[in-house]
C-alpha cells in the first residue's frame, strides 16, 4: 500500500448503509478513521442517520444525500464548539436506523391466559398470530434499545417484544367478561382490540406496532372436549323435548283433522333431528300417505 493510499484510508469520504433483511440499526464502522469535511452522506428511503458526540445525540438525517459541512451539522457544531466552522476531519459516532416495517413476525401465548367466560366461568385460553412493527422514534430507540451496541436486529429483540405482547394480552383479556365463542368468533375485532393493547409497551422503546392479527384462539383439549360434550347433550335434550311435544300434540292434531301434508313435514323434521328411526319414519309416512289416498 502506497503512502497516498494509506492517508486516504484514514478519512471517510462517503457514508451509507444497505441493510439486510431483519437488520434494525448499525453503528457505522469507523475503525479509527475520521470524517473528512464535505464527505457525502447517503440516507436511503426507510432509513434515518443519527450522529453522536461523546454519548450525546446530535444531528439526524432523513432520506436524501448530504454534504457534511457545518451548515448541515448544527447540533454537532455546537457540541464540538466549531465557532467558525471546521475545515479539518472530525470524529463522530454515526448510526444508521431502518424505519421500514418489519413484517410477518409471529407471536403466541407461552402460557394459557385465564379469562372470565360469562357462560362457563374461568377458562384458560391460548392464542397465536402475526404482527409487524417499525421504529417510530429513532432517538428513543437509540437511547433505550440500541445504546452502544454495534448492531441490532429483529432477532435481538423478538423475545422482548413477545413478552410484552403476552403481558398486554393477559391484561386485555383477563379483565373481559365475554363468552369464549364470541371471543373466538370475531377475530378481526379481537385483533384490533389487542393491537391497541400492545401499543404502549412498544411505544416505550420507540417502536410502533403497525399490524396485529389473531389467527387462532383455543382452549386446552380436555376443556374443549367437555364443552363439546355439554353442547351435544343440550342438543339431544332439545330434540327429546321436541319429540315429546310432538307425541303429545299428535292426538289433538288428529282430532282436529290436521292436514296430512303438515304431519309429514313434522315427521320429516323429527327424522332429520334424529328423534325417530328410519323404520318409524317410513311406517308413519306410509300411514299418512294412505290417509291422503
């Protein structure tokens, strides 16, 4: 390496960042180098660049191309006490942040959440779905999450976000007094309610939850089996009550000369409901048809 190559390597002439999928932020690698006066800064769409000086937040740049001069760095100029501007290279920590939506992330209840069902009392439910988020406030995220790290990815904070979602869900659903069938039946409305519930937790880290979808709400298998059995017993009870009513009403209907076609229709509904057998249905239908003849 020649002397000119060595000297040019000491100074940064251009700064930019092409982020990879899942990356949230990086600290630009200085490696002992300094930024030359007039160096070019490129900030792409969906990015923000932030300058630090000795731990203090300085100038922020949204999407665009900039020449790093005193006029473009008012806060850093004040921190550096560049009363008359600067002509020599300077040193500063430069961070790039991705403000794009991070989509297709999955959430789920690590433990069942206890809800008060208005029909069955306390029930323990599980749920899972997807969500998206993005960095909303770069300064808050820089201070409270990024800190002095060199790199931050979605994977680095996913567990923290899922924990926040779980706590928000427990608070939002634990205070409800709604039937489980209604809770599981209108997942669009439930998704909107839970989106609002998780926002405060995301906001404390400078993030915003841009979408939140509930894909499934379920009960433990043994509880679901019990509910299915109870529902089946209620259906059987209703069928039996209907059959007894029809049996009691039949003599009176016959006495009043009820229309055989009406009787056949009632008989068919009993058969469909499972209250009478195929043989009984066929025999009684034949008798009614004989009356018509």
